[in-house]
């Protein structure tokens, strides 16, 4: 947490996060144009944001893209803010709409667990329900097969899709169709990729939600910081959180 607070202390780094909030997945050159400093200066600030986990990078061909990762801020909120204030909305909002573009969101978190245990938490219906808004996921976990996520209070699935790639305990790629409201149904099919990488006695979990319409309803991806925060707490402490996607909306899923 100290690295997060240090990274947020500098106005320039907060402005960089604002830029990525405005438009996620920017190159260094794009970000450099918006700041009155050298390319090296922008790189130094981005490096500190990466070290704090607030920015995640991904390569697309020759380009290196930078993505805002709100999970560390969510963890700060869960540890301190929620003790004293009403829960605030976790979803990102206010994005400008560009109807023809596609959008992706990248979330990264470190969890002290094994890849096998983390894979189980992602695919086991009982464990999944403890941090995923009370929803249970059901599938045979074979490539090309279907999956459904449902809640006991509903009569049908809330999410459905296909398992595109299944490589336990390393990688899971799924198509996703949200069904809990007409608004999200109209967004059509997106894609979610879970990537597990061992790091010492822990795992780095990267969740990429892409093939989203630019300006897509933030209900589709805004819950990821809560879900991943609850997943980390469950695996590291055996407890569930009431603020992340564990119990907060479970009773209202109907």
C-alpha cells in the first residue's frame, strides 16, 4: 500500500491516471503529448505507477499500451474508506463515446496462493459465489463448451458464454454475454481473459476484458475491482468482504 500512496502523491502521476481514465490503452507518445516535460520524465512517472500496480502495460505489435488498473485503489478503499463512509460506486464512468472504436480494460492483482488454488477459486461454483456478487458459475471447463453464471434469487442465467481457451492453471479465455438488464443485453458479446503467473510464493492474476464497444455500459466491467479484491481476501484470509463483490449486491441480484 505504501507504493500506492507514494505514487498518488505526485500531481503529475495523478494527471497520468486521469488521462488513462479518459482514454485507456495509450502509448507513451500519446501520453507525452499531453505533458510539458521530456519523454524521459513521463517514462519515470509511468514506471512508478507501474511499480505501484496502478498502471499495467501490454504489447500490441510494436506498440506498448498503458492501461489504468483501479484494483489497488479499490483495495485501499476496502481496507480504510469503507470503514467510515458509505460504499462508493466502483464502476468507471463519464467516458466519452466513440461508437466505432473497441475498448479493453486490464486489471492486475497479486494474490498469495498457488496457481492450482487460484484456478479452483475461478472455476468452482461455491468459491466463485463468495466474491462474485453471489453468482455461481457452472461449466464442464472444456474448450468450446458453454458456461452460465446465475444467482439463487433469479430464474435464469445472468451471464453466459463460451469457453474459448481452457489451459489450467494458467489461462482461461471466455466470451461473455451479460443478461441481467436490457441495457447490458444490448451491448452484445465481449471477451474476458484470465491469466495466472506464479511469482515467488504468490500469483499475478491479470484479467483483460476486451472486445467492448467504446463507451460501453460500465456495468459490464466496473465490478472487476470489487470482484478481484474479494477474491484476494478470500484466498489469503478465508474471509469474505461485504464491500467488494461478495455480499454487497447479492441480495439485490433479483
